[in-house]
C-alpha cells in the first residue's frame, strides 16, 4: 500500500479534520500546514522526515508501522525541483474532487479544514438548485434542496462546496482575502440542519451542514440552504451557473430564474469534465413565461453540469 492511501485511510478512521491533525501535531512541536497534509493524502508529495511520521501515527492512533512502513518502502522523498509550481506536482486521479476546480490546492486547503469523515458514507439521492438573478442582473441568490441517505452509521454532517465567483487559475488568487471581496458569499438561510464551519477564498466557498439528528445506515436527511453574494457588486450580469459533482447523484435539477424584464437571447444546458475542458451543449433550453429555464439530469456520476446563456 502506498503512503498516500494509508494516510487517507488513517485520517478517515480517526474522524479528525486536517485542521485538528495540524493542531495536534503542533502541540507535539511539529509544524505542518493543512495544505501539506492535503498533499500527502493525495499523493502530490510525501513526508521527508520519518520521525515526523512516527508522531503522525501517534496522533492518528494507528499501530506503529501503519504509515512508516509504506514510507520506508517508497524510499526517500525526491527533492523539489527549483521553481516547481503546480505544473510540477504529480497529477491527481481524474476523479479527484479537486480537479473540478482550476486551483486544486486551494480546494484541498479549504475542505481540508472541514470534517468530511462521514462524506463517503452519504448517498446523494437528489439535488435541486434554484439560481435567481435580480432585475438588474449582477446580484444572485441560490436556493438548494438536497436529499441524502446514510450508507453507514453515525453520520451527522455533509460538506458543501460552491463556486461563488469567477474560476481563479492556480497562482492567480490571493493567499488571504482581506475582508469581504469579490466572489465571496454568505449563507443567508439554513433549514432542517444547522451550519458548521465555513471557509472561503479564490471564488470558492466550503461549509459544513450538521443534520438535526445523527443518521444510522439507511436513514435519510433533507437539507435546504440559501446563498447570496457578500462582497462588492461584481459589475456585470453572470452568464452561467454550474454545479460540480465529485460524488454520484441520482437526480439533479437546476432552475435559472431571470430577473423581471431582462431575459437572455438564448439559453443552453451543458456538461464538462473539468473547468478547463470543452463544454458539451445539451441543447437549447426554453425560457417560459415565468422567465425561467431548467435542466434535469439523472444519474450524474462525476463532472460539471450547468446552464449558460447569451445576453442580447
């Protein structure tokens, strides 16, 4: 077993977030960033110190050799190339959730600070989005309703990730946004659950939603929440909305409600394998007398599904 796989399994079994692991390592005198821990999980890098991995085994409460064994078999970690950036990192699996975003490292850093210990034991039965544009166009509100079913016991939350601003390529996003910035959003309503930790940056927003009860295997939870922009006026009307699926969903519906008196010339549904991949149009969508268009897709396994439109 490779170190990355052994580490992922140990983290999942512990139920700890990467932030908690970072904190516990710090208390033992070992400084490791959440981003570095995320890279270890994904196989983009591995520890250069065996002594540090011994401490990591203690923090994760796994038997000695669980992590040091795979590390010893792999041999010493190669020295980083001078000037190597994201393009110098080992490519992630095509189905890795981070590859749905233009900066996988930023994605990993955000969600790594949240508790995803039960995420792999949640089945997505349905997700319904309603994306509303105001009359002037630049501002929007997103309402989401999801039905989830536990595939194991003791599942108490789900982690949600949304694009709240333009896709920001790796290296172009500021490391720490100062105050409310363009592309930030806020949770304005939560129903049938309560909000946990929220992390945002680089046009992404990730947050925990804690269910109103702990689920046993086979039990379902319904969650609803609303998002809206929190930063400055973006300055122009958006021309698309999409959802990115790192896990399968049985049923997905998206409704785009255009502002009164401002309808696009054309509207299309589309799918894509990633943020930089070509979009495959699913055909033109009818905009009804209600000023809305919708797309319904069943059995989405992985990728991006969305709606795009052309203004006059």
